[in-house]
C-alpha cells in the first residue's frame, strides 16, 4: 500500500464503513457493489470508490467488493486488528460509562486502569478495573504499556494532566475535557467536545426554523 | 445577514470560536485581531476571516474584532441565545452523566425529563429531573414543548424510538446510539459515535507508528 497522506475527512468516514461492513458480515452477505453500499450508507458510489482508492481500491469493482476482505482490510487500516491498552482519568458518571462499554472491549480497546483524585473512590471496581490515586498514573502507564489515556476530568485539570501523560510516554489522548490540548506531534489527540456537538445541533434547529418559519414544538408540513 | 447556505465544516468550527471568545471575555479582553485569534486558536488568520465572512464579517478588521460583540453574534447564530428544552432517553451511566452536566444548563440547554424502560429507575431523580417510563414520552414532548431528545439507548432500540420522536414532533435528536437514524429533513440529528472517535484515534496511532517506526510504549526522539 502506498504511504501517501490520507485526509482526516477520509479517515473520519472509515469507522462508518467498518460499521456497515460488520453488519453486512453478520447478515451473511459475502459480496457487495459500490452502488449497493451507496444505497444503504447514503453516500454516493463515487465517494465510496474515491475513499477506497486511497487504500489501493480493495479489488474488483465489476464483481463488487468481498465484504469480509474489505472488513478485515479496514480493520487493519484503523489499527483495530491490534489490542490497545487504556486508562481512564476521572471516574465520574462519564468515566464510568466509558469504562463500562463492552463494545470498546470487543474492538480490542481494553481498560487497564482507572484514576481519580477523590480518595473515597480508591479501591472501587468498574468492570474489574480498580480506581487508583492519580499520583500512580506515571508508574502505571510505564509498567503496563498503556497506549491511550481517556480524560474525563474538568478542563482546568486536563491541561497539566496532558503534560504529565506526554512526559511519561503516552501515545494518545482521548479528550472529553472542554479544552484544546497542546501536545507534541508524537502524541495523538482525539477530542469529544460534547458542548460543541450540542451547539451544532442548536445551530441546525435555528437554521431550519429561519428557513421554514417554524416555531414552537410541532410537525411542519414540509 | 444573507441567507446563503453555510457549509457544515464552517458550522463545526463555530462552537470553538465561541469557546475561545468566551475565555477572552472572561479575561476582560475587549478587542482582538484575526492574527491574535489565529495565534491562540492555531488556525490561520485567513481561515478565520473566511469563516466570519460567511456571516457578514463581524466588523472592522483594521482595529480587530470587538470580543463581546463577536461572542454575542456567534451565540445568536448558534441559537444558544435561546433556551432549549431537552429530554434524555436511557438513564444509564452516560445518560446520567449528560443530565448532570451543569455546563449544558448554563448554555440554555435544560433537561426537563428523563425516560427509561427499567421500572426500578422510575421516580429516581437526577439533578431534580424525575425518571419516567418511556410510554410517557409522546405526551411529555407535546405538553412540555421539548425541542431536543438525547438518545443514550442501545442501537436496536434507537431506530424505533427515533420514529416515535419524529411522530410526536421533536425538532432534534442528539444521538449517542451507534447507528445512523433515518429521519425527515425537518428533524435535525447530531451523532456522537464514540466508537468511531476511538477508531480514528487508533488509526492515527497506527499511522504515526508506521511512519516513524515507533513500537511499544515510550517517547520517541522525533
């Protein structure tokens, strides 16, 4: 495969392809054309072919794609054919929700440790993972070969914590704190800014109403 | 303001501008040039000017932008100068975490109801919001003028639930279920697919390692 730079827009679409292919695989479907995939995913067949061409095309378009092959290839590209070891920092409701997701575990993302600065939580177990004091993070990351730290702490704590994680050699930070983290390029960051997502929704409501003059709750006859 | 169609890419950047402007405002800064904003936000000044031009430009660039004015204008564009009434469907850890975020409340997103199909949770209160049976959703949405339903339920339940919400006149769905929802164009959907975000992170780790030959946990001398 060519080592050219793939745009983040294409990469953002890969997990969605992976999800649909996983569902096709579960339904026992062995082969699918870009047109059929286009119909169920509601993107153009041309977009699908363009996206896949970034990775060499994945085979004969005349006969359609082999679902299992495509699924496996995308899983390799996404790096989820390998295990990832995670820790979670901040064991509030959100931290506990994420640690409890069996879905992540099934994809090879394994929570190895949980950390909090509240002593009342020390020793508590979430799906077998013990909550420890944040002071132990550096040692834990180094001795347990941790790849990814999940930050579910307030934004004022997230910036210094990110620095500590960078210093002890973390590879990636999954950041739920509502702040942008400034890390060196060898540390990958993916932000989940929930407020931003909610504001985007609010924008789209407002925009729709301005355009169609709907106000209040009720169905519009558009 | 012109009613031209703004791209979702621009809209995705608005909440981030809003966040930075809010911080500048809190720090008492009254005026900022696109270059200064560019430095702190790490996007080009040209990008900022282009983005703002979609909304008429927000004023004199020679003297910089008025922070408070810009903050207020963006808040109006995002529709967060108005209140939004929310319900949450699915009161697991994630549902509870979202209901507990005081930050949303501060931005005018007010949780009015919480629903679950587990009778053991009925009557439980989360920040004063009572958990009710899902059977009551339609009536609640209609009588309480609910704009937004937050779906934190498993994906097989999310599709029929979205249909019920559409039928009772919801304006928007904030969807955390790992499935794409098929709704009419008068209902806005914003997806938070956490697994997709985690896979993107995994891609970026894998990509970096392929490029730089780093394996295992440890700092690289890039």
